[in-house]
């Protein structure tokens, strides 16, 4: 939630946070992600959007709800590094070599289990969507009824990660 950083109860079942946790453990991510952005849709914001939509009873019934205020991947890495995580942007080969080292040891392998399903044969990540969703209509409609998605910034990311530290899910 954007209001207090709380997350779903079954944290370990969430693929998104498991990927983030694995990257924090590896301390590396591929350079090619520097051209991408991440999407965070806080559940309390999504709920607020839904309530506003219901109250306005639109004549249409298909909306694409997600936070359209994406955060560029390099900005996420900068924020993580400012918080002390020291994530390096590396070549595919260096990323693959790091992953291979983790996979050699059972305890280390478990620490990066969140990305293992996303690894290709070369042991690099292949999780970039081929299509980008378009929520222009939904975003404009939400603005017209008084709702705007929150910006994802350092404060949000810090609160997000602090929650996982507090419950012992990340170090």
C-alpha cells in the first residue's frame, strides 16, 4: 500500500517481490534493463480507483487499471543503491556467470529462486513483455473523476523495502 508500505500476507507467493529479492541477492542486473521501466500498483490506490469508478457508474464496463506512472529501471537501481543494496548493471555474460555461481550451491540457489523460472538457456533474464499495455482511456477517465495514480519515488521504494525487512523477508 502506498499509505503504509504493507504488502499481501502471502509474500513468498508473489512473483514480483521474489524477482526483486533475487536481484537484491545477486547484486547484479543486466544492462539491457536500463531501457525499461517497472510498474508498481499499490493496492490501496487500485481500490480507491475502483470505488471512484463504481460511484460514477460509467456507461462502459472495460477499464485497464494499473499505475501508469512507471519508474525507469535505472532510477530503481539508483534508489536501491542509495539504500545500500549496491546493485551493479552488468553484461549478459557477467549476469549469467553470477547466476551460475549461485546455482552451484543449494543455499544460494534458494536465495534466487524467484528468477529461476525467468532464466533462459544462457542463464539470463527474459522477462520483458513483448507488448506494452495501453491505459490512456482509463487514465484520462480516472482523472476526469478525480483520481490520479501515485508517483513511485524513493520514499515509496524505501517504505516498500522496509516492510519486507521488518517481516524478515529480505535483509
